[in-house]
C-alpha cells in the first residue's frame, strides 16, 4: 500500500520541456515528455500531498487524479507559475526540462524563405535559472513555507562516470537540498517509462536509484523528501 506520509504537505512539481518561440509557428524545444514529472505528481498526491503540477503544454499527458494542473509554454511562463506556487509550498520539485536559452527576438509573422528579412543565424538570450532563483529567494527569507527544493540534472554520458561527476558540480552550483541525476540522450530516459540514476543530498550523501519505472524513481525521490521533512529540515 502507498503510505500517506505527505498528508496535507503542499508540493509543487514541474514537468515537460519548455518551448521558446522563434515565430508563430516555430520554436526551440527539447525532448522531455513530462512522464517523470507526472509520475512524481501522481505519487505525491497518492501519498496525501496537495499537489500543483506545472506542466509544459506540449506534454499532452492526461491530468493525474487529484492534482491541480497549470499549463505553461516558455521558461519565462514557467518561472512566473513556479514563483507564485512556491510561495506557500513546503516542497518544490523541478523535473521540467527548462530551455537555458531563448531566441533573442520573436518574429510577429512566419519567417519566410528568400525574404529580405531571412535570418542566417539565431541570436539567443539566456533564460533565468528558476531553480537557482528559488534557492536564493529562500535564503533571503522570501519563501517562508519552502523546506525542501529538489532539482534534476539531465546529463549525457555514463551514469556512474561523467553524469555523476557533473551532477555533483551541479548540486554545488544550484544549492538545492536534493539533486536527481539521470542520463539522457538517444534512447535514454526522454519519453521512456523507465529511469535510473543517483540521488545526491546537500549533506554529501549519495544513493544510486536502481533501474525501474518512473513511478519507482518517484518513490525513491519522495522517500528522501519525507525523510528531510521528518528531520525538521529547514535551511
Ligand atoms: O520528461 P521525461 O521524458 O520523462 O524525461 C525526464 C527528464 C529527463 C526531463 C527529467 O528526469 C529531468 O532530468 N529533468 C530536468 C531536465 C533539465 O533541465 O536538466 P538540467 O540539468 O538542464 O537542469 C538542472 C535543473 O535546473 C533542473 O531541475 C531544471 O528544472 C532546472 N533549470 C534548468 C534551467 C533553467 N533555466 N532553470 C531551471 O530551473
């Protein structure tokens, strides 16, 4: 049976890949399907949490039962939604694949081949780091309810080698409480029903997560979240 160990805990989960428009018909995007974030949201609700799922509109997945779903398109929309929802959430889990860059300009009309305005390159602007922003705001006392912030690291390369190494550096950079390291690339994780990886804690502990369903991965992640909440964890 699923434990009700998150009864009444307010949890925000993000899922899916943001899309950054170039013009009304084209965008820069990524291959996240949203499945990992949805699995987390579904399980957190089953464990008793009040869940807000902020999901990329592109996911096309059915709303999980008993979960409030907000849909966003771009990283900037995701940031506004997360910042608002985090205001009274104890737990924030950033499983969304957020575009680090967006086109510097968005054309109002479809860009045409052969037109005088045909671009020969795309200038990019850096998007805000939403996860880092949450950690900074909490540190400054701006998120009084928020006790656990979970980030993800989507890394290419070997799970026990490069990916873990990059994950450790990312945990230090982002300053979140838990970081889930998983590997992505051709035929890995994106869009699949299974996942595996590592769970790194700010206290230096590291735990391998065995290969299994995204639901099993969610169980391992939420077990660590409840352990931190049970410890009275507060930074
Ligand atoms: O959706 P699926 O097909 O099921 O695939 C799941 C997944 C691989 C997308 C998921 O498990 C995952 O790893 N999500 C995070 C993807 C990602 O953006 O990783 P990153 O290493 O680029 O970012 C690190 C962390 O910072 C993430 O928590 C991300 O949400 C956050 N971030 C990144 C960039 C940015 N501008 N703002 C952020 O908050």
